[in-house]
């Protein structure tokens, strides 16, 4: 086990990237100014690991791997092995400012009841509302700058409002502020016609400039991705947590076409 404070990379310049593009479920939606694709779905796994969110597809373009490393001691970019979730998150906020990134991808179990996100709807770029019994049918809300910037169906069709049809006081509209969104969702959840959409809720893309969400403590994997100034090289950091503390930092350096 190494004790150095920075990772030692191994060159793998001819190996194509294939680890991130394979998922167990489809999770496709336009996200973040039409550049990023979020793939959102329900993983049907064993009874011990059911309802976990899928691994992220971030900047889904195949590229040549330049270097890879796994760090199990010491630190990297100010993040220290052994630090708890919340301490690591504070380091990531500094990294975000330095490298001009605004999203941290956080795996979290699905949950039921919109009350879990009271006061936190603006913390995440994505909000997926689906039925536990029919996970392939869902509505996806894209959020940015505390506003609803997109509404999509499971077929990828973009909506101006949800539910479709007549306009009601509880109708969610593109442009709604998050403080107006929560009471609308709360009312929709209470209606028999829509309550199933709130039985399997998921969020994944966390805005770094927003406060820490205590739900993040239950997560075992975080993903942090950033480009070099020339935009031709992407670094992907996978942060693995066990027993409440950071145990591994996996780094992949990739050349983009």
C-alpha cells in the first residue's frame, strides 16, 4: 500500500474506454444545457441490492485512456483517504471552484415520498419520478439555477408542462421555481392518479455549490469529472466509501477525440 500524497499513473495509451458505457438500465435524458446525457432507470438486482441507481454516463464519448490509478492511502486534490463523506464534500467544493465544474454524481438508493426533498429540490440537476411497479414509465425533471428547465417523458419526449392536458394550480411547468415546485409535487403525490409516480424517486447529479445533503452519507460511490483547459483531456475520479469514510480514489485520464 502506497503512502505518497499523489497517485502514480500507469500508461495504458492503447486501451479503449469501455467501462462507463455499459449499464444495466437505460437512463437517457438531455441534461445541463443540452450537452450532458443522463441515463436514468431502475436496476433490477438481487434482493440485497435492489433499487440502487445505475452507474453514471458522464460525457459519453469514447476516448483513448492515457493513464489509470487507484489510491488507497494518502490523498489527492485535498481529499484524504479515511475522511468522512461530509469532509470530502467540502474538499470537492474547492475542487469545483478551481476546475470550473459544478456537478458531482452521487449514487443514492431510490426512495418514496417527495417529502424527503423538502427544501432540497434545487440541490440536484435531475429529478426522476417513477412507479416501483412500472419503472419504465416515468417523468424526468431537469433543474438548473433553482428553475425547472426541462420536462421529459420516459420516451424522451419533451413537455412544456406535466401532467399534460388542462392547466391546474398543481401543474408543473417549465420555468417553475423550485420553491413553487415542491407544493405542486406534494399535491400531485396525494392524488390517486399520480401517486405511483412518487413510489420510486431518484436524484443523481448534485450541484457542488449547494449545501451537503445528509442523504449523501448513505452513498457508496461518487463521481467527479473535469476537463483540462484545452478540453481535450478528461480526468474521471471515482470515490469509493465504506463504513462512512473514503476508502479508494480511482482516477482515469482520458483523451477525447
